[in-house]
C-alpha cells in the first residue's frame, strides 16, 4: 500500500467509525419504519460477502500482498448481489463455493474488513464514469467551444478520472455500497440459472439480529 493510500485511510478513519456488530440492528430498531431500509442494509452486507467469497475462491484474498507480488485475481469469477443472497458466476464446484462463503463470512466478521472491497466491482466503473462526466462537463463550461479545446478537455478529464477512481471507488465500496455482514447467516448454496438464463451458484442468506 502506498504512503498516499495510507494517509487517505487515516483521513477516512477519522470521520468513519470502526464497524460494530450491532450497528445495523440498532439502526433498524431506531428507524426501521423507513420503507426499504432493511432491504438496503441487507444488500450492502450481501455485497461485502460476495466480494469476500470471490477473494477466497481466487486464492489470495489479501489485496496488499496481491499488489506486492503482481498477482491478479481470477477474472473468471464474478457476482451479483440481491437482498436474498448473491449469484456467483465462474468455474467453481458447489463444495468449493460452500467452503469459501463460510470462510469468507468468518474472516470478514472477525476483522478482515478489506475483503469487502474488490477492484473489479461495478461500483468502481460507476464512479469512474461519473467522475469523467463531471470533470468533462466542467471543462466544457470553462474551455472555448472549439473542437480541439473541447477534445483536449475531455482527454484531461478521462486521465484525471482514471487516476482518482481506484481510491475513490474503494472508498465508495467500503463506506457506502458494502457493510460487514454481521447480520447474515448462510442458508444454502445451490446451482441455479439467473434471470438471463446464465448458469451460476446462488448463495442464499438470511438476516439475523445480533
């Protein structure tokens, strides 16, 4: 991890508290009447469990070690989270998926919170597109409306967004689109087809109050 990334982590830690096992349970007790709140909290936790499972199945779930060794994660594995559980795509046996998801749940809830963040998450793509569009729009307003200047502005916007996206995407994943799955238990792992007819494993979970 670079010095800048460490400084960024320290900055974020000063604003965001350490995850607590009862945080979502307490939130539901206080404002659980809000429509869709439990579903949103569940999907965040499922999303984290999905990422952790992919890391475990890939064989090297420590992103720092992966960076130092030049290792690349298994791009054949991917997932899709829902409030009932997540789909897992790629070549893996049911036994391996079952083992990985249980190991992932144990490790992430015992402090390995980095497993909740994955570089191939669609969140990073969304962040990158939003950044590029926002910066490009700013240059569109500031620069002359000639084609060359506008093209240069878009190129600079794309380059700037590409530099910022990895860390910002990691931040968005860690603090917004995922949450440590303290409230999840694994019910079953089965072979299914998703709504598009693609073969997958489905890891069904259930919510438990802690």
